[in-house]
C-alpha cells in the first residue's frame, strides 16, 4: 500500500489531460470515437465519402503531373468527378461496408477455428468482385452514361481492376478482418481505398 505522503503525487500522475489541452490530432480522434459510438453508420459513411473524394483528387493530381512532364498543359481539377466519388463513398461504401463487417462477425465468429480462412475467402471471392461490379455500375449512373458505356468499361478494365484488387487488397484485408476491431474496419479500409480509388479513377478512363 502506498504511504500517505506519496498519494497526492500519485494522484497527480494519473490525472487525464483536459481535452482542450490535448494535441489537435488527439482531439480529432476523440471526437471521431464519440461520433462513431453515437452514429456508427453515418460517421462511417461521411468518412468514406470524404476519403473517396480525396482518392479521386489524388488521381487527378497525379495525372496532371504526368501530363506536365510530357509538356502538356495542366488541366483543371474536375470537381464533378470528385463529387461523384464522394456520393459513392457516402451512399454505397460506408453503409455497405459497415453491414458487411457486422454480418461477418455473426457468420464467422472468432470461435470458429477456420474463421481466418473463411473470412478472407468471403471477402476476396464474393465481396470484392461484387463490390467492384457495383462501383462500375453506380459510377456509370452518376456519370449519366448508358448501358453501352457500362458494358464497354466492364470489358475493358473490370478484370484488370479485379486482379489488381486481389493483388493489392488481400494482405491489407487479411489484417483488417482478423485483427482490426470491427468498429474501425471501415476506417482502415477507407485509408487504403484513398489510393485504390485513385487507381480506379485512372483505369476506368
């Protein structure tokens, strides 16, 4: 047991730092956790929308730099393109991913001795191809283009994009669905998707 004269110093050492005195990044994280607890689907959807739009903007910036190196004129940022990705992340990526990870926990709990393999196979062989198909379909609608354009882009780049998805996403998703707490999986995937959507924006052209 601590002696009486040591207790005040001990109490001072374990006092939490007031939120207003915490670093900005820590305050942002704490606020995110509060919103995540109160409004899980909405928070994940808004986060998905923001990061999806940033992924598209990243693709545009990289494309502009590539053109600049070849002497081409810099093109203006396509705000409408970024808006379409924001809408897709808000309406599709956030909600669908949230419920997918929740259902995965029910269908394949950690008590299942083969849950690691089953989860990865479900994500890679069912969810990834289906979600990529939805991406192509919804983007065609948001771009106000017809079925012929959808079929053309599917034939041209879907299989290439899916193989790249399996190649890039598999190690990250193995970590995500088996080791990341379920409430943070959408955020983890969104950070990776920041670069993935930059790739998709270029491959669908």
